[in-house]
C-alpha cells in the first residue's frame, strides 16, 4: 500500500502483476512435480540453488549501481558538522 502511494498507480499495478506472475509460475512448477524431480536428482537441485544465488547477487549489484549518490555529494557540508547540523542550517 505504501509502495503504491509513493510510486504511483502504474508502478503499483506492475508490482502486483509481477507478484501474481511469480505465484502462478511457482504454482505451475509445483503442480508439474518438479520438487520430486529435484529430490531424485541432487545435482539438478544444486544447479537451481546456484542459479538462484547468481540471480540474487545480480539483483543486488543492479540495486547498488542504480542507487543514489552518497549524501556527501548532495550536501558537501555534511562532512563538517554532520547531518544534524546540516539539517539545522537548512542543508
């Protein structure tokens, strides 16, 4: 709900659609019996684990690379007296 309020209706609908798609895919994979196959073939399970780990690392790196610049670049005087003093002075 907060995400929708901060980001707008279109972004919120996209997030909901992504969550629903992920749930549907997980349901279909479960119904197909992939869990049983992965249990029977430990190497396949390990491969799924590694692919998932690589995916999560990639998401983290993308998040870091797209992040905002440090606050000291936005407000150079932060290094002098800290955030509280800079906020008191008005930035």
